[in-house]
C-alpha cells in the first residue's frame, strides 16, 4: 500500500511544478526545494512580515518517489 503525505512549500509566488536547484544559493542548506508537513510553518517561510505569500500544497506518493517508472 502506498503512503501519500501532504507537504507544503512557502513562497512569494505560486509554484505549480517544483524544480530542484532553482532555489536561492544562500539558503541555510543550499539550493533545494524545501517542504514541510506543517502548513503554518510553510506560511511563516512564505514571505517577510511586510508582504503576502503562498503555502503551496503538494501530495507526495512514496511509492512513486521510491520506484520511478
């Protein structure tokens, strides 16, 4: 049985299709596409205090992630 989890990515724009390596080079852990299982944390990361942002929502299917076609 596949395990599917909901994950969120905070950003100043809508990200329909995540792409690894397009992130800011000076992020804490380098370039990457960072997600969390906690929507409130994604909202916190989405923007600075003086602007709005988005908590982009994705479903991660571990069966697909671990066994590509």
